[in-house]
């Protein structure tokens, strides 16, 4: 997989470069700010970009704004965002962009190498990978909604895993149930959220967006 890294901490950036190289990935560029990330993505067109949120010059949201720009301009390029904090607005925007190839992990997950690499692989393969803590905080933002209260505890678990980017088969393994049971719960979720089947729309994505209030 061809990867571009964007991280202003030289120590972390070089550590990630080494880790990814050892795992057989081709790190085609490693940059330290959002503008350089967009420029190198335009020039090199990687499979995935991995970016920090807060980078120069203001150390606020440069990395996230670069990630959103890349998703808009090159939807075939995966975006995996790393953050020290949960930036609710932008995390919801990333999910709302739809189409897969997106992930949002807290930096604590990077030290858990297996989870980080699994998330990278899922994004690179066209899927999604969202940190459970990110999902929990985004759900908390809309916990007052009546639709959420209509779900059973198991349905909430299923939707939580959906929001993390898991497939039905993966959810079945994680919850120790059959895939058909997951499909049944998913359909119940769609019904309770009044999400009818319509051409051109994914009820799965719409269900997650409804909960995140996007």
C-alpha cells in the first residue's frame, strides 16, 4: 500500500515511517503540515493518507481540513486521521462524506500496533475504521433523540459497530452471534429510524448519520 504521512512531531513521524515500512507498506512521503499533505497527495496520489489533526501553522485543525479537502478532491484516496482528542464536528463530517475509505483513531491506538495496522488495512481496502471512543462521544451528542431510545441494547451494540466501520460478518464475530442475526438487527434499526430503501442511498450510512446528528 502506498502511504503519505502527515505529522509535525518528527519523532512520531519517523517512528510511523519505520513501522509501516517494516509491515511492507511504501511510505511515498512524510510531511509536517496540512498544506504539504494536500500538495503531495496531488502529486503522488497515494492509496491512503495518515494525518494528525493539529499541525502548523496554528496547531488547531489543519490536518482535518486537509483530510476533508482530500476526500472531496480524490475520493479514491483513503484517509486515516489520528488525533489526541475527539473533534466532534470534523469527525461527523468525515463520516458524513460517505463512500468508505475513511478512519478516525485516537493517538492512544497508535501504540497498540495491531489495532492501528488493522485500521489502516480496512481504510485502504475501501472500508472504514472509527475509534470506539470517538463513536461513543459522537453518540453522546445525540443521546436525547427519541430514535435512540427505541433501540434495544443489542441494536445499539450493532449500530455502534457499524459506526466503527465493521461489516456484518465482523460484527457477528465481535458480538458472538450469527451473521443473519446481525442482518435482522440492522433491518430493525433501519425500520425504527424510518429509513426506507431508496435507489442511490445506503441505509447503513444514513442510520449512522442519523445518530451522529450530521
